[in-house]
C-alpha cells in the first residue's frame, strides 16, 4: 500500500501543479477533480498511507542543500506546498468528510 500511495501522491502532485506552458493544465484539473472523488472513498489505512507518502515527499522537496548546494526547495510553489501539507495533515479530506450545507 505504501508504494501505491507514493505513486498516487506523485501523480496528483504533477496534475495539481501543472501550469502553462506544458501539459494541458485544464485537463489535469479535470483528472485531479475526478481522482479526489475516488480517493474520498479511501479507507483510514489508505488515507494514512497517502499522508505518510505526502509528508515524505514534502520532506524530500524541502531538504537542505546537498554537497553540491542543490535543493529543490525553491521550486516548491505555495500551492504545491499546500497540496502536500493538506494530504500529510489530513485536511485534504475535510470537504468530503464535512461537506458544507446548502
């Protein structure tokens, strides 16, 4: 389950952060929306696996510079960070678990 969660996080990360020019960002948004509705059905164990994968990914992206001075941290946009943090802390599920009333 851990491997699957890592793959899902990476895929959703790419779709969520797609921008012009590049892959069709509108299609990515549509795919992401559909994925969220499917992922909302995830079991607590599956959600935990996604949270752990997102936390690990965020830690990797925000790591200290390596021996050559490289770190991917400057490439992480606020939206990118918010996406990974919301999966890691579970708040990504709030709109599905506690939908707003009419």
